[in-house]
C-alpha cells in the first residue's frame, strides 16, 4: 500500500471534525481534545516555573501527565559575563529575571475569551508578552518576549519573537528556544541527526550543526505516548546563529531535551529574532523505520503529516 494513501486515510480517521473543549478560570486555561482512537489530551496553561511565566504548564494524555513545566519550556538566555534570564532562571539574588506583562486568549474566529468561559473551539491562540531583565543590571530590560501559542487538536504551535532593548550590545552565549519536559521518556529519536534509530534516553547526549545540517525535530517516547518537537526554518530556526561545530541538539540534560538556536551572538538595541516550532503528541506514528518516519499533527490550524524520509523533512497538508 502506498504510504501517502495510508497516511491520508489515517488522517481522516484519527482526527474527527470535533471542536476542543475550552474552560478559562481566571488565568487558568484548560483545553481538552482527542487523539487517535479513544485517547484524549488535555492542555493546561498557567503561570509556572521560577519566574511565574505564563505558558503551557502541563499536558496530560488519558489523564496521565506527560509534560510538565518544572524547568524551562520556552527559553532561556545565557548572557556572557552576566548570567541567565528568562524561563525557569532567577537572578543571582533569587529575584525574578522575567515577568509576564499581558495575556490574551482568542478562538479561531478572533473572539477574545474571558474569565469563566466555557465552550468549544477548533483552535485557541494564547498571546503572552514577557519582559526579560538584564542579569548584570536587573533594573534594566534585556528584551521583550512575545510568544504566541496556537493549540489545535494534538499540537501546540509556538511562535516566539524577541525584541532587544539593551542599551549596550550584549553577547548571548546560549539560547535554548524550544525545550521538552516529557515525563517518563524512555527513548529518543532524532531524524536527520545522530540518533536516527530509537535510542534509550540514558544513552542520548548531543550533536553539532555540522554533523546534522538538516536536523529539525526530535521525538520522545514513553509508556503513554510519543511527543515531537519540530523546529521550522523560520527566523533563527535555520540555525544561522549557531556555529557549525556548536551543538544544535542537547538531550537527557536535567531530564529535558532541547533545540539550541543561538550560540555566541551579539545583539543590540533594536535587533529582533524569531523562531517557530510545533509540539505534537500522539499515541503511535503513522510509519516508522530507520529511513522513514511520519506522524499526524496540526499547523496553521490545519491537519498535517510530518514526514522524515532519509535526510529530508516535509510537512504535508491533508485535504480538508
């Protein structure tokens, strides 16, 4: 059977055209949807991590927690001779290095959802504006971080923009944009990277941009489900701010895995960076062998098939 035909059939059967259930209590947002078969997924957004930044704090599959923001999930930055800012990192004196300034939540029709909302939506967009401070001069801003989360079916699409306002140029030693805090992962797969076969998580480390120039995604497996973190080439997602000998993937580090997007790059007032990635949770892939891997998700509010064949990644939109 042709894989494309099989994938399309499965796409239709896996994702019935049924809206997600949405509940908003104060700032606590819960979104419930379906996975393939009789499985369910629940997303929770709240203020979390050390800085109480608003983001997806938990993801549950069949009522089991599979992702929890006990550490960084978006960010942080390490500034040379200064320290960390953003995400789960506090300043050296224990005070916050970042704060959430505003939160707005809308459905696919552009209607803003308010406290007490109960209803259905095909897509929910959460726009969060954060302020990140300069660790060396904590009374001054380093950047404005704007993160848009689009929740649709089994995926969270993230678009993060950083507008730098530091008075003097600063060198970013490291920036880890898209991270995964999967609970209970047992194996990791990095199509196009060093771990092209399922590898026990204890044996996973890191690899360089030069060794994996077409690397876009990593997939984690647990006893409950799979979780994929796909980085597009939008903005700094093409890794142009990472040197060939620098790492682009780091796994099994403090119980998390992540994409590295910046290494030793200087930013000044007025500069801007942006990246886009898609988190996807699924019970089983559509197809899996050492040369071909595919799974279903959502992007731009539409069903898509994420495919990796040999050394190339593709995102194919399903017919509506």
